[in-house]
C-alpha cells in the first residue's frame, strides 16, 4: 500500500526519513546487527486471532520469498504455516507464545508511527465539483540514466532525446499530463487527494454511493518535501503540528496552500484495486490494527512483530506485511489502522518509542544464536 517516499502521517513535520533508529553506519541487515533470544508474551485472544489471520495470508509469500534480513530461510516457515492453517482463533495466543522464537534485533529500541487508508470524495468522470484528476502511470515514466551524468532513476526522454527528471507536482497539476487519457477518477478536494498520496492508498467515495479503492502504482521520482516542516519553519503554524492542523491551514489559505503543496515535488500515480483491502508490499491485503510496515532488511516480511510502546494503543502483536520509503533501519515500524475517522486520528498522532521483538521459527533462531 505504501511504497510512497514519505507515507507516515505523524511525521509530516519532520519529513519521515530522519526518524530511523539506526544510523547509516550501522549494520545493514538483522543478521549482521545481531538478534538475541528474548522472552515470549501471551497476548489476548483478540490480538492473537487478528495476527493469526494476517500470518496465514502471508504464508504463501513467506514460503516463496528470499528473506533480506538474513534471519530466516523459506523452509524454516513451512511447519509454522502448516500448523497455522489448522488453528482456531482460541488457539492463537498459545501458538505465538510457544511455537515461535521471540528475538530482539539489536537492542530492540523501537520507533513507531501510523498510517491509514483515507476516504475521499470522488467521481469516475469529470464534472462540476470534481475537478482534480487522479492519474494512472504515464507510459513515458521510465527508469534510466540521466543525460546530465547525475546517475540513474525515474525520468523521461524529452523532445531532444535526453533522459531528464520527470515532471514535478507543479508541472503535473498545471497540465503536463492533461489530454492523455490517464485519469482513473476525479477528486472533489485537492487537499484530500494530496494526503491520500502521502498515505499511498485510499478509497474514493462516489456520489452514487459506490466505493472505488485505489492504490500506489508508481511515483515520479522527485523529492518528497514535508509541508508541515515548511509551515513550522516559516512561522505559519506554531505549537504542536498535527495532520488536522495542516489540513485546516491549507483549507483556510487555498492559494498559498496550493503553492505550498507544490513545493513537495513528489507525485504519486494510482491503479484501481479490487478486493477486500489495500495491498501491502507483500502483495496481500493489509490488516487494520494488524499490519506494520517494516524494513525487510531487518524484519522478514510476513513475520509477526510484538511492540511494547509508550503509546499503549500500539502495544501488541502485528505482522510485517508492508514497507515504506521512510521505514528504514532496525526496529522502525509504521502501524496500519484501517479506514475512517478513528483510524485517521490514531495514525495522525502516532509517533512513539518503545521496544520491539520479532517472532521467527525456532530453527532460524538457533542459527542466529550460533552466529553470536
């Protein structure tokens, strides 16, 4: 759901990327950093049942993927996945407490933010009140080597055949892609669409009562700028800055707000999503209050994670089913809260420190301990 450069709602102020708990000089995988055996915790049946459902739908991916963290191998997961398929919800707490090894990666010091699935007003066709296009991926957005020698990345070939940066947000909003038939829908409110882009996925509430779910398809390759930080630096908002305060300011200052949003050059392209929920990086539906985004170099995607945070609402068992461009390093997590006003409120205020443990097969834990 969230392969967008800065998807964490609580860090609109800071720009997300600076919030990891591991420096760039630190080991680059969990195996290199080191993982130690820790004690298990018996969680509630409700929490464990939710995690069991998420784990079961993750198992086919666990059995097919190469674990970038270096902690596990595909075969390690087969017995646990087979066992999970036989369990009822009431068995779930004991399953996680007894049949997994609970591991602390590094010192376990964790930082968690939150994300959610926005719901915004939309239309399948352009009409009065619905004037902001929602674009699919343009066919001229490709990866290549820039002609100016600045390296590789997403871009386009210009009229002279030079490979250059792709259009930024301002150019796109001013019509760079108009008339190409790329619109998959139209939003009623450009501010709502801007925040949906930050989250990377969401729902269009159609005027006929229908709902269309859209998800991240690609990004223009341009840099993400945190507009909350700009508001604070320029003295336009004082005191604590939340997502709602930013939204209120943008709505109260539409022209200045439009220019401010355009300073964030990053632009997200979408695709229509079918099925029960948005897809995470594991390519399975993410689970409200059950999915976390994590760095796959430090947490096997599909593995359960236990969080004990200062913000008690985030405490409990989660499953790593997603990633994010800002979610980098050991014990850095982004908790998914679903859709709706409550999810928006919790995710928008989530920025908490605490401790994390990763649950892995015992065979993998034995290897990790032997390496210490």
